[in-house]
C-alpha cells in the first residue's frame, strides 16, 4: 500500500517528506478510520509511526482559510510536545498551516507571540493549556479534533484531573482520538468513556514489546548495579546508551560517578530547566554524549534515531513503563538491545512485567558480579507490635517522662 491509497488530500500527499512512501501498519489501519470521522482508540508499538497516524488526518481536515485552532494534540511531556510539533510543522507549513507548541518551561511571551500568528494546530501539555484557557488567553470553540497521545499516561492520576478540566472546556461535538503503546486493563473503561462509538485499532498485541528488541536480564546485587553498568559500558562499543533510573537524585549521583570514570555522560530529568533539557537531548542525538541518564521523562514517545541500547538500572514500578522504556530502541524496524539489571528486591516488579508482556525475561549471571544478596523471605523480621512499641518509645520527650509513666504503671 502507498500513502496515495489512503484518500488523503493532494495537499497532504504533496507535503509528505520525500523518503516516505509506504505507510506503517498503524497508519494503514488508523488513517481510514479517522478520515471516516470515527473516534479511535489506537494501540501500537513505540516507534511504529503513531504521530503520522493521527497527524496526517489532522492536516487533512484543518481548513487553511479558518484562522482558529481547529485541532489539539495533548501530550504528557515537554519533550514529546516538541517532537510531535517538529514531526508535523514542516508539512503544515507546506500546506500554509501553522502549528503552536504550548508547554511549560518556555517563556509565555514567546508563546503568546506565536499565538498572535493564529495557529490552526496546537500541540500542548495539559497544565499550560489549562492555564491559558482559564486566563482567557486562548479560545478553542472551533476545535474539531482532540488527540491524546500517550493516552494511558494522560489518564493516570498525575494528569487526569487537568485533562478532565480541559475536556469540560472543549466543544462536545468533536472527534476524539486516543493513541498509546500500552493500555492497562484498569484504564480501559475510563478510556472508552471518552469516546463515542469508537473504533479500537491494534496494530500489534497490546502491551507487547517489538520482536526486534533483544531483552537481557542480569541478576546482580543491589549495591553492585552502578559498577555493573560501568563494566558493561567499558566492555561494549555502543555509540549511545540510554540509562533509566527511578529517581532524580539517583540520576544525578550516577551521572557524577560515570563522569569520574571517564564516561561522556549527561543527565536529564524534570528538575532541569527546559533550555538545558532541550540542549542535552540534542547533544545525545548528535552523539556528543555517549550515555544519557534519565528518569521516566524520556520513557515515552521520544525518538532517538538508531539508538542501539537501553539499560534499566532500576526496574520501573509500573509494568507498562517497561514497555515504553525498551521501546526507545529498535524503532522503525531496526534491531536493538534492552538490558535490565535486577536485584532480589525487584522480584515483584519483574513478575509484573512478565505478566504484562508475556516475555520470559530469564535472569542470567553477569560475569564478574556474583550474587551474594539473599532473596527476601517475605516474613517480618520482628512482629509489628514490637515495631509499634519502638515507635512509642522513640516519641518520648525525655527520660523523665518515660520513668514517670513506668512508675504509674507499677502502682507507685
């Protein structure tokens, strides 16, 4: 199949980048359903072309002569907002359409100046868009289409309250499109409640990992993880490595340790200023930085071309996040490697990932790093009653208070 067979307007086909000829499976399935005005819930692997799967129908439907915002794409992070905008902006400009990226961490005055150019397509994070709507700085009465990209993340409690408030401010008569690589069963009913007579599209099995990803799982001591990572980096000749950890302070500490060992490393997490985040990601993409240590800020949607390996120094506490993390490699049909360094304390997280993905993820030994930690027995080291007694003792204000109550307890 060619893009020309998808009934897209000639203006859209003419704006396609020269290297794009054949639509991916998610594009083949989703574009006709969207053009037919159906609400859509679309699930497909990361790196499978979801942005154009919803982006091309948006560009097809927007009227260049109507200088009002006609379509909104909601995304969970600033980095993803920038990436989606960049993927669509050149085509939009070729069609005389304007795209505005609206997210936090950017000078509002600059975004207001862009708004004055009357954009028709808005790519936004929920917080900044809601702020502008409530201040009356932007008007969305002409919205015809709403996209939730990385929909499962936007439906979680961290974003859902803002998304609910946004939905209440948008026209009821609109087409709603939900795109994601994963959708936990717990969020299915909530997702479906946002849609009217939707078409559910699955380009691949939900919550699955692409077959081009080779997964390795090494069992190591909890205290040996950083040294094991350094050993892997020294042994292999990977051009770029994306390392995931669960906490910002841990990311900073690991980055300092790798830097002292002579590794060309940078760190990226939500506490960094936006200009630094953008420059760090650009340096990593350009190969100026070999190792990028990050939190789950980069787990979703971000595309780094030909990234050979992803390493989980920590397993994520949410199993779907694992699918997103390892999806940073093996994108667009390429092969990739995903390594997880797992300790005994992460047994429950590993079991949840196995259950979700259906992958074996057999643990193997990492040469030079024998495991001496013992698995948790699951039994309490001391009865809960003893712990409560210890806490009560710790709360005593003074030895006098302690002895006075002891005296009363002895009948003195």
